[in-house]
C-alpha cells in the first residue's frame, strides 16, 4: 500500500463497481466526466469515505463540474473536508487528456499559490503519489502517457533548481505570493507562464485581509495580461465571512470593467463540531493561583491521556512553551522529548519541521502552539484540540478546533479552557455563535499605495507602458477598482522622483515618466535587482534594547511591535521590575525605574484582538442575561448556560456570579449593552489617582482608536499628563485624583466626518506611526532592505525612517499617506468606529457613573483596572488585586442587604 492507502501495482481497481449502488446519479455523472484513470483512482483512494457517507464528499461533488467547465470558483469548507483535492482533480483530469495525446508542452499550466512554504511543501508531497498512481493506471490500460510534472518554487529553492526549471518545466508549479511577483519579472521564466490555465489560491482566508493578499491580487492581473487566454481562478478557504467579498477579491474585474463571473461553494458548516467551555474552578476570584494552576494541569493531563493525539493552542509563544514545560515537569513519567513538542514562529526551521513530521505521523501525544499550526500541514491523527483562553474570533475558534478529526466525515472535538471570568463570557458567546453558524467578517484592504508602487515598478521593468493602459490593468484588481486617479498619479510622480528634494534624501527615480507622451519605463541598470531583492509586504522586525535614562544601564529587549502601543509615560514590566517609557532613539528605548502599576501587559505584541462582530454579540448577550436574571431562578440560568452556551458547571457559575455581583453592587445602569456605553469614575485616594473606566465592548482595535481620539482632544483642551490602558472590553484613563473630565462633552465634539482627521492628529509623532512609516518606506522602496549584496537591518531602517518622516510630511509624500491609511483603516478599522460614533446620543447613550469614596470599582470595572497586568501565566499581582477588590465589593453588597 502507498502512503495514501492506494493498492500496489497488483491492484485490479475494482472498487468503483462496488460503489455504484451507493453513489447517486449526480455522483456517477460527475465521475463519468473524468478520464477513466482518474475515476478509478478517485474511488479507490476514497472507497472507505464514500462507502461511509454514501456519496462523493461535498466540495468534490460541487467543484469538479465547475472546474471542468473552466469556471471561477471559491470553495469555503472546514479543514479536512477535501477542498484542495477537489480543486486539483479537474485540473489533473485536463492535464491527463493532454498527456495521453502527447500534447503536454514544457510550460506551466497550473499555479498553486499558498501563503506558507510549509503548506506548499506539503502539497508537493501529497501530489506525488496521486499523479504517479494515475499515470500507472493509465499505463496499465496500455496508454502512452507523458509524465505530469510538478515542482515547488519559493525563497528556499536553490538557484540550481530554479535554472533547471527552464529546461524541465513543471506543469504544476507550487509557489507563494512573493515568488509569483518575482517570476513575473524573470525574463526567461515568465515566458513559461504564458500557458497558465488554472490558478489555485489555497488558504485564501489568510491572505484576503492582508497586504500579502493585495500584492497577490495585482500579480494575478499582471499574469492575466501575460497569458493568451483568461485563466480559471480557484480559491480554497476555511471558514470565512463575507464570502461574496472574498470571491470578488479572487476574481477581480475584466477588461470591460465588469466583475468576472464566479461561483461560491459554501460548505462551511458541513463538519460536526463538539466544543465545550471549561473553567478549572467554580470560583475563579477566590481560588488561589496555585489552586487554579494545579487544576489546569490536572485537567490537561486527564484530557491528553483520554485521547490519541492532542493539540493545545495558546495565544502567545511564551504560553505555548510554558504549558509544555509544566506538563513535562508535573507529569514527567508521561511526557518528554520523545512524545511531546512545541511549535511556534520563533523556533528554528529544523525544530518546526521535526514537530510537523512527527505530528503527521501521529508520533506526538501532545503538541503546544500559538498560531503557527492554525493552517498548513495535514495532521490526520489529532483527535482533540484544547484552546487555552479566548481565541478572540469565531473564525479562529472554528479553524483551531477544526484541526482535530482531520478527515472527510470526521468530527472536530475541542475544549476551551479559560482562567478568568471576562474571557469565560466571551468564549461562551463565541461557542454559541459558532453553533448558530455565525461568523465574524474580515476586512479586505483597499488602495494600498505601497503595494501599487511595487507593481508599477515591476511592470515598467518588463516593458514600456502607456499610463492609461497600465491603470486599467491594475484597477482590475478588486483591491484597486475604485482607486482615485490622483493617487495613481502620486505614485507615478514618486517613482519618477518628481517630488522636490527626493534625491537629496537618497530616494532615487525607479522609472522615467514622460507626461507629454503619457508613457513610463524602467530607469537604471539595477532596477530589476532592486525589485527582486526588495519586493513583498512582509516587514522585517527587530528587538529594541531597553536602557535606563539616568545611567544608561541595559535592562533587556522588547519586540519592536510593542512600540505600537507605547506612549510617553506608559508603564511596562521587564525583568520583574516596572519601567516608565520616556523616549526612543532608533533601536534603543530609554526608561525610568518606577513603582507605578503597569499600563501595558508585556505580551501585548502577541495579543489577538477581539473581533468587532463578536464584541457586538457579547453586548447582545449582556442584554439577554439582564432580562433573564430578573425573573429566572439561578439553577435555570445555569442550565441555560450549560445547554445553549456549552458551559461546564464551573464556567456557568462563574458567569452567573459575575452578573449577579455587578447587578447587586451598582444595578442595571452599570452594564453596557448595544444601546449604552458605561463610563465608571473611580478615585483611588491612597495613590491620589482618578480612573475613568470605559466599558466599550467593541474590541481592541475600536478601543485603541477611540481612546487615542479622546486623549488627543483632552490633551489639547485640558490635561496633557494621563495614562491609558486599552483592552478588548474597554479602556482606562488615569489622571491625578483632582481632575474633572466631562466625557459626554468630548463625545459631542467627535463627529463621524472628522474621525480620520482626528486620528491623523492623534497619531502624529507616535511610535505607532513611526513604526508603520518605516514599514511603508521599505515597501515604497524609499529605504532599500537589500542593495548590492548588502542587507540592511530593520533597526538601521528605523533610524533612517525617523529622519525621513519629517521630509515626507513637508513634501506630502504618498509614503506617509499610506502609513496613515494602513493604521486608520486596517489596524484601527475606522469603519467600525464610525458606525458607533454616528449612533452616540441617538441610539447609544453615554452613562457616566461615579463610584462614591471609599467604594471600589464594579466587578466589570475591576477587569479594566487591571489591564496592564492581566497575563495569568506570569502575574500574581492581578490575582491579589482582584481578590482584595472583590472582598470590598462583597462587603458593600452585604451591607446593602442588611
């Protein structure tokens, strides 16, 4: 037997006849459209699956006829349902026809594009056996057939293998978005792409909402120009929403400015899922951290031992390492190097490949990971997924749990294990909405000028272009269809170095631009090399060195992504001590030692943001709970949570007690709903501080944007010195105790039409903007990452960007425009902010509550108060703070009831 379960060359391939009675008429029609060899192989390969479910698996049933008719198709189906295979079957069928006629040329016919090199490698391995077996069947039928070649080409492919592809060209080429952009400019190999008839984009859901997807969309339009006929576009996606937008992203527009036709195969919910929410204790507030930790690992061990192979997701790399380390330490007889492992992006390639190989072979009892195994390789032996904490989006939950039962007809089984009450409510709603087939929506970036710059440069390198013709081609991409002409012109002027002073800043012209003849072309003999070595959208990253300001003592390192949230005066923990951020110079951060509480958790750089859609659903849940708790006994509410929200007894009791305590402490008015945002004002006289706690349950991106606008307005009119902590469930302003702020008046000043302007003003001179300016400057090729054989570090890039940003502002370079656009539209998602702001004072009221001294904040407010120290895996401070505040809250409730 082969690795795919196919019989050896002695097989008589009789199983198709055996299945005839079970297959539907529709299935037989589909199989009859395939070459006999493929029909035989298909039924032989999937005999057990078809025998079990009584038909072809759904993606194949729906996709094969469409692909055979050369129609564009988006297949959205859970992991392990055969969507990638369904994409290839029709293509292999057509290649086999050519093979049998001896008409396969030394050209590429099919491009398979994957976001991950590991996935491209995996597909190459998975294609080998089917292609070999199909050819073997054909030979047994005494056909003379050509071999259908397939190969992989990405950044790790050697120059020898790349050059060999010119002589022996693969008919199916597996590649990545970045490599496609390169080979479109490779003078010899691009000729091999003229015959492309099919393009498969796998895991399209992981590309569509990022600039990598935007980059790919323009490459596809350039490929369309290169090929003699329009090729078939096939997108494979895990569970995603909205399908219509993703399908449009896949197909783009034709030369007549009409959306290309497409089909959507929506089989997102065909897999059965069993998910349960579990808490390690019935009272997460009063149980000690040691007790919760002990029970956590006891639960994990019990679950792992009950299953064959378990995959554990955490939300941070540190969390993944910590879980594995503690499992091995506490249960050393059961777990060691031989049967357990960790997998995340910071590990070396060899270590990751080792774990992937062992996972595929079912040799690891348990593997811990952060995000790196959400998609990619097949893991057929995983029968349980455990999610530690909230994955923050419904789609991510389904994707992660879907890694179990990874077979057609398999059941995905998952446990969501949560250690704090806020996350419990979030996860309960998430699981409930997943049961209802509700999904959070992705947002596809539009009009990204940095990516546009790269592709205009790339097209100019290949040949001279009429500007209007080029504009038409690039605007066929869904991401640029409504690009303003003035933005296109800005990019042309930038590439031609038409802005005053560019060359003084060592930003040299990449193209010539003849405005009279409306033509562009390449400029400079090194243009192709510059393009090859600098194109792409994945940014370089670096660690910042942290020094004390007074004696310049080295403290440690911080990931530069941490800078997105770092503002002057922010407090963070490093090496077990608290430091106040003062300023950054290049790759160095200067701080003061302080005893103030942290405002930013140390894991912020890895934090997954709550989706806006899920935030809305949590607010709906709060309203529903408020209605129930008024007239429904506790036991019935507990049963409702267990049945409708898949809670275990512990998690249901924790959620109930959170609401019960909140209501009895400050009443209904203290709970935010769809129609109300609560601001809780609390004074800490011991530390002479005043806290404004915003219960805005719309997610981190929303809260980051709103808090920045409010902080900017307050600093202009009242107070400059303030601290801000931001989370998914709200944000917190910290002032001196004697400051009075009327936030309702500030909300009245924020108009929907002014949001972009307010955010631009708030972002200027921020670390957030400086980081994204540097990233965009490299994408614009203003700062070259690689030149004449030398690679420039991200830290060095940042130093240059810090000087360049002031020139960019004075000269109005599109580099700065794009940095603002990316932050405001993609990172802060201004569309959601706009939606809520436009409803304030009409549909949404602002409820400003003042907590009377010496009372503590409300139970829901306590979570916002501790945002800076909310990582359960490291901090005992938050646990002690919570317990102390809850003791005070419960004492206040008891006094009320007497």
